[in-house]
C-alpha cells in the first residue's frame, strides 16, 4: 500500500467516527486553504501482540523510520513517532501504548482477555490499524471500571485500533497565521476546544504549539444499554523554526499529555 493509499484509507475510516473533522476541513477549504496533515496518532497496549512495533509495520513498509520516543509518567504511557525517510510532505505518525503492568490486576486481566480473544489472522495482519474493536461487544460495567483507572484504556476498550486523531498543519494554511487565529475561527463556528492545560499547549520557545477540539461522541451499543461515548478528535499544530531554519519536527511530552484528554468524557461534561 502506498503512503497516499494508506492515509486515504485511514482518513475515510477516521471521518466515519469523527464527522466533525470533515466539517472542519470543509470550513478551512471554504476560506481558500488546502489542508495538509501534520500527523496521525494511534493508541494501543504494550502487549507484544499489539504494541507500537506491531502497529508501525505498515508505515515502516511504506518508507517510515522511527524518529523519537516519549514517556508519560503520570498517564503511564510510552510513545514513538515516525517520519517518512524521503517524502517530507508525508504526515508524521505518533503511536502510544499503555504500560499495562503499572495498573491493577483487574485492568491487566481485562486487557489480556481483550487481546486473547483476537483471532490469530487478525494479529498477524499488517492492517491492524484499520480493524477497530476486535473483541466482544463491550460491557458498560467494564468500561466504567477501566475509566476509574485510566481513560486511555476505557477509550481503547470501546474504539479498538484506529486513528485516534488527525492533525491540521497550521503552518501550511494560507489564510491563518497563528494557532490562536485557528482556535478563534473554530470557536466562532461552534466547536468546543480542549482547554485542559490551556487551549494552546506548548510555546514558541518549545518550538511547537498544539490545540484540539473535544472528541466527537457516538452512540455505542454496550451489552447493558446504548450510551454515547467519545470517539476521535481533530488536532491543530503550529511548528517554529530551529536554529537550522528547519521547522521543529518532534513532539513535546507535556503538551501531548494534555492533548490525550480530548477524548475524556469528563471534559465533555465540563
């Protein structure tokens, strides 16, 4: 699969879960902008059957290489980011994983049950990133129990393997010159921003500013009842030049930590 085909397939799957992303993209294009993608992010568990290295396979095959790693001590996550070796216009890829062993035996058991129930042919497929939830219909009771420990695991339990978010490359928008302008434009059009840690995460000194809208909510059929739960969200990134003159290409763990919270149901209700 070529890079273009890979991201086109991911975008189509992502916008099914995230209708607001298509609406936001249309708003930008209606103002005369071409929307470029800064990065796409994925979530997983650190079980070797589904960890970062497994999810990265289709990207490595498409010409990507590992370019950075990140630790999130508070959220008990580890992440890597990847960039295409030759195509500088190709989006970055950010994959994080939950450090399952740092949670309760109950959570560890639920994660093991999820992954144990995945068919072998799915686990060995290079297309795990497109598969969504591969275990049985979720239980709202289990979802609630996971949520008490970590929103990340609860989100994965419901949504499975998919693009957690796409990200607009604000530097390449023609009619916006700052992330603040983008945020103001989104709010004027009725979108609610993730304000955890401030609407803009990061600073010019850190060479990266990020913001995001709160995740869409979609009805999920749990075993007990149907309940609206967060799906995915759209992010916005503005990068600053390094001493070399090239734009900074990495990520800031402290900012990403707050961006993760875009899917947090508690922010939806704030």
